[in-house]
């Protein structure tokens, strides 16, 4: 055994640690990590906006694959740092945990504190260029990644910050960078992903002008571009989310306030839907796991509504208070909080942990919303919410009785699963997989193909219920849904408990045709509406069976899309025979195992919710009653020019 001494301890200097372990700083080197290094630069510009120093941001995806962010803020400091002896620009882009956001006199609140700053973007880029527009002139500095003593180092200054002498009327900062192909699995920025985040930021920052330009795609004399600006701020955000729904009152409620250095804005509106949708943000960062600010809002909101109900006589003295869930049925709300010293918790650092936020938000909502409903002109809004809540309470009570009956019939339910669910023999949920398949034919093949020790099969007989705009009692009345709930074992709605899940991989396996895609959409809608944590915790997957089988002599391989088919045919040459699979039932058990169910070879797509508000809007458009909005979406996104040119002989 070799000696282990101080000489074996490696000291990482500067940004070396970032390149050695990028996952520690940006989570992943996949597509999400690629966009994370863009968000670090965007966050800096947004902090200028939310602190009142900037009004506009331009994000550009350049033709060479690089990206840039420009704002009209104060500009990164260009003077010499008193301790480090280099410019503020060099400090910001070469030092971890350095920046003006650690001093509340520069930024009252900052979203950048959740990340690690521009220096990480610099470390993981092939090159990065900065321009600062300040005092009527242009300052410039460039950085690069290069090999030093046989090792690639990132974020090395090409030269110190210079005053170019170029006169300008602009003020602010411009940062352009090229992601390093040696670090990331892909360096291709996704226009739609960036557009969604920029739209969200425009909603959260009233009056902010945001422009996104994609120089990779020509449109007329210019390039593909989008612009966002919402003078209504989060009120417009709520209207956007509710666009495909019927609202109970015309305009969203908007309240705001500040207490103990914590400021908040809240806008909400009720619809005729049956689920609650609360989207919360802290310093423009989505808090998808909720936290103390959401707790404060919910507590105060329930109290205010119960007080109002008693004041107008809809709740009598002998009546019990309604639950918060009753008043929040059909609620769409956006809560935006600004504060210092943010403490994020949870596995993904998207849960607010500051106890002071709960106290402050609860106090503000109790006072301001109470005053809102005390005003007679707002009585109609309050009464509409009360009527919705009263009905929800009755349905909740009926659903509770239904659940009690269901529990009482538990033995019968388990008996009913015989012939429906083919369970696995394994008793460790973390190892078990449930394949939800379309029809008895595919189900039969899957049963023969599976590894019975850890793979269970649940065939669907017909299409399950579309859970969009269905109350929980209506959902529970559907046999296919009841079978699925019973098989998963984790409950539904407010009773859902991911710790009771029988299978840690829930895999939707449907045919690659219209009916198969529809079934997939229906199941995902059900999970999204009534078992959202199943998705949030990463348990939902889509199985990807191959579209083609290619044979030449004794050689067999499979292609999962047209590009893979073309590559295989080119590689195998003449004489290759191609079979297209139109459904899972066309495969024999060995083929299905080899291509779709064997963990060593199969392809699975994990279902995630990257943007909860956008997902909410999309589900309501595609699965709800808004026919015209659904038609517009299909026209915008569908490829009506795709021609099926499949020829089994490859001619």
C-alpha cells in the first residue's frame, strides 16, 4: 500500500475545482447545466432590474453557438479592488463567492445568491467576453480556457480590463460566452427553454423589457426573436395561466406589502377547476418545493376567508371553519417575495427555509387581504370564493366517505387487482418497476418478457378518465384510475404519500401512434393533477420502444427514430431488411425485453416539471375545454409538412 501524506493532497486554485467537479456547482453537465450557466449571467442582470437600476435585458443565441446577455444597469465595477489589486470585472469572473450581493447596501435582495455566480460560467466556457458601458466609455476584458502544464484551465484572463476609449451613451454590462464542449454533453441552447424563463422573469418584474434573439434562424431580413413586457406584472401572469379556464370573477386580486425588511406581492384568481395552483418565487427564483412564505400565505388566507364567511353570515356560529384546501380549490396564485439572507432548503434548493418569511407574509396577508374584503366593493369576489369553498367542503366530505368505503373494501379491491395487475415478487419498492401498458395484447407480451423479480405489469382496458377539470370524487369513480391508484399504493390528492409508493419507477409504455400518445397524455394529466409529487420526486418515466427492426443476415439491430434508421441502413449497406413496429403487440417477448424492458439496453425518458407555471398552462390548454387555444397551439407547434416516406427495402 503506497504512503499517503501531505504531498498527496491536491490544492485546487482559482476555478480549477469548477472544471474538475462541475456537477457540484451547476448540478449536471447535461442540458439543464448548460442553461444554468446562462441563468447565472441572466440573474445578475435581473438583480439590477429588481433593485431599480435597469429596465431592459437582451439575450442572444449567436450563430456560432455562443450566448450573450446585455442589460442597461449600472455596469460591473471597473475600478481596482482594494485588496486583490485587480479590476472589479476580473474579480467577478475569476473568484468564487465574490460579488456585490454579499453587501446589502449594493443589492437589497438578490436571486444570484442561490447559485455561484458568473465565475462558474467563465470557468466552464471556451471563452468569455465582457463589455461594461460606464461613464460614457466602453471597458472590455476577455477570458479563455487553455492548456497549462498539460491540464486545461478555464477562465484565464487574456488581458486585464482596458478602457477602449470608445464613446457610448449606453450604461450597463454585456457578457458573451461559448460553453465548453469538453465539459457539457450538449452545447446547443434551446430557444423554447430560454423563452419560458425570460417570460417568467418579465411577469415577475413589472414593466421589464426582455428581448430574446436567435441568430441561428433567419426570419425575413432579421432573426427569430421574441419580446416580453408586462405592465400588469404578476396580475398578467395569473391571467396568462388562467387563459384556458373559466374564472369566477373578472380581475385577479392583487395585494402587496412589506414587513421587517421582507416585501411581497400576491395575485390570485379562482376558476371552475378543482385543483390548486400556487406558484411562489423568492428574489425571482422559483420555489417549487414551497417553504415558509407559502405556509405564511396559506395560514393567513384561510383565517381571512373564515372571518369573512362569518361576517357575511355564510358560516354560522355553530358551523365549523372550512379548511384551507376548500378555499384554495380552483385557486391560481402567484406569490413573489423579495428578501435578504435567503436560506434555501430541500434536495434541489428550491424550498425557502427562513422562519421570518412565514411571520412576515402571514402578517401582511392577514392585514392587507382582510382590508381588501372589508371593502364593500370587493364583497362579490369574496362571496364567489366562499361559494366555491362551501361546495368544495361538501365534495371533500363526500370524498372522505368514499375513501372510507374504499378502505373498508380493501380486501375486495386487492381481489379485483387479480387479473388486472401482474405484480412482481420483489419486496423492495426502490428496486421495483410498474409498466402501464396499452391493452391486453401488449400486456400479455410484457408479462412474458418481464423480469418477474422486479417488474410488474398493469394493462389498461380502454382509455382512462381525463382528470383535467374532474373532482376527486369523479376521479375515484373511474375503474381504470382506481386500479392504478390501488396498484401504486401511495394514495391520491391530499392523502398522497410518496413514501408508500410500491414502485419507484412508474413507466408508461404505449404505442407510437395517436391513441398511444393520447393515453400517455391522459395518464400524465392524472399524475400532474392528483399525484404531482410522483413527478416531482422523479418516479414517472416514458418507455421508448423502437420504431424499426433492421436485419441483415444474422445481424439484428433496432432504431428508435428516423435518423437512427438512416444511419443503420447506411452502415449495413444493401440487403438490409427493415420492419416497422406499429405497436408493442407486434413484438415477441424476447424482442420486447431486449429493446424496451431490459435496463441495460432500453431507453427511458424521465418526466420532469421544469417550469411549473408553464406546465400548468399547457395542461389546461391541451386537456381542457379551450378548443380555440388548443387549435392555435397545434397550428404553431405541429409539423403538417412531414411526409411518411418509409420504404422497407430502402429504395
